[in-house]
């Protein structure tokens, strides 16, 4: 007798495909990761590389490293200079250079941050949060459309950044702003789990579980995991330490809800030796396997 059909509702699915678990490709690790004649043996367990877009736009060592990385693993691009929330016109030369890099590397998608990072032609070298107003929602939505027009051949995602200030008089909380932006534009989400934890810890009333539960599952293209620095009265998103257990638990909560998602561990400051970075990547994989099993649809876990 065949088993009875499940009455459980289908689990919502993240945007695919799932590439598995990857790491950011940083210059200090190029020799070990890209020069190994045995085919990337030092990076066993690394399923894909994320390139910091601005490090690889120009001809030279960065671009050559990007091509070598693409010959070994799938590539995704992650930038900081788009200035999607800014009032200056979008930099068309920059977008053209990003499109060329994506073509050279076969990038699976391109991402940046929901922020503004410059004004009046000056770069701030920081990611400033966008005011959560109707006007900002309209403005960012138009610019998302423009970016996708300039990058028509590759999916585009925005990351939820960490922030340390709150603007007065905002009519929307962060979750509502994201829900409306995704509903209006269909933009994909690079969900940074550590940033969710940091923001909810730093600002009164933050509930990380409610935040991740309320995000549209179908929009999640990729997940970032990272460490931070707890100063006691404030947590700083330094990307310079191992993950803490609550961030791992929040990651597992997301996976229980939406299934396998391409996941990358970031370590940017005080860059450790490669084995330390690979150990965090393996830790992320083990956390996913504890929830979903050794493999899942759309890609290896």
C-alpha cells in the first residue's frame, strides 16, 4: 500500500541554484588557492569563490586572478561601490566594467549593498543606511531597474548591511522596507545573517528570528556568514573573527524554512591563515548538513 500523501504545506524555496559553500578570494590566499598544480587541493570543500568586484575590474594581477579562479570554481561578484541609494547618477562606466568582469568570469550573479556610499562625486568608503521612507523606496526601485538594464545577463542581488544609526521619523522598519522593495522590483536578496544579528542586538526591539522569518523566501539568492567584535555596549560588524553560535543557529533557522542556499563565509579584517578560513567554511557546511542532511536539491551542501 503506497504511503499517504503528505499534508504538510510545501516549503518555500530560495532563489537558485545552490552552489554550496564558498569563501571570499583574497590576495593573500591567491598562491595557495590558484597556483596549486593538483587542482585546488588546498581548498577542498570550497564550492565557489566570491570576488570583491572592485579588486578585479582593471587589467592586471586582479583580473588575471579572477580568470584563474573562474577556471577552478563557480564565481559570484560582490561589490561595495554601486551606491544604489545615492543621489548621484549611477556610474555607467563602472557598470560597464562590472558587466565585462561578469562575462570574463562567467559570474552566476552580482551583488552589492542596500546603502549609499557617496555623494557629490565623493566616495565615503563606508556603507550608509538608506532612510526607510516612501521616497527612498521609489528612488532605490528606479535605480534597481537601471542596474538590471545595464547588467541584463546576470541576476542582481542586494545585501542587508549593518548600520549603527537610526534616522528620525522613518515610517517603515527594516523588514517592511525589504518586503516592499522585493515586492515592487523582484530584486534578489543577499541575506547577511551576521548583519541581522548585529543590527537586532544594537537597536532596541530587534528580533532576529522575526526578521528572517518575515523575509520573502523566494528572493534569497545567497547567504553571508561572518564574525564580529562585541565591545559591550555595541557590536561592530568587523568581519574579522569566527562566527558565534547564535549566528550559526540563526543560519540554521533560515535553512529550515527555505532549504539549501549558496552560503559564503566572509573574513576581511585581520585575515587569518587559509586553514582557519577553511575551518569556518567547513563549520558552515556542517551546520547546514545538521539541518538538511548531506545533500539537497540544487547543489551539494
